[in-house]
C-alpha cells in the first residue's frame, strides 16, 4: 500500500523516513484486527482505513 505522499506528492510533500512509520502502523493495525486491510485511493488520501475480507 502506498502512502498519501506517493499518491499526491504536491499535496502531501515528498516521501521521506516517515513512510516507514506509515507502513509499520499499517502492519500493527492488521495484526491488531487479524485481517488484511486494503485502502482505495480515495481512502488513502482521506486517511480513512477500511477492512475488507478476501
């Protein structure tokens, strides 16, 4: 999953070390809910995660 900086760098700025924090947070969230979490482009840009089952 790409962070918002990848989707819209003009709005969110260039990628930096915080991308690691973003991915670590996603991993911990998935472990906490015991589900794979997927985001749409709009959800990524809005900061609203959703969980979907395969």
